[in-house]
C-alpha cells in the first residue's frame, strides 16, 4: 500500500491524546494513530450507508441506540 504525506490541523487536546497513545505504546506512531482513526471513520460511514440502504433512509435513532447498547457503546455517538 502506498502512502502520501498530508498536513492536517488537529485540536491541541486531541493531539495530546494521540501523542500519549504513541508514548504508551498503544499506537505505533502518529501516522498509525491517524490512519487507524480514519479507517474507523470510513468503516462507520460505510456501515451507516448500508443501514440507510436497508431502511430506505437513515436508520431510526431508537434502533441505533439499541444497537449501541447491545454492543456496549455509549448511546450517544461522539461528535463527528
């Protein structure tokens, strides 16, 4: 897989969390941390698009909340 260098602006508090993950060894590098975050967002967007296709529109909020509860996730999604 090829890679490209990009420049992004990240809020300081988010950057501090990413750096802490690298220092703690839970991320191999800043690039790996950001790549994982982008992949997670892409996977979420794809899953929501698939649900929208099944429902003929966005899935009902109560169904998403039930799915989040079943998965042990917070019932309110984090801001995008």
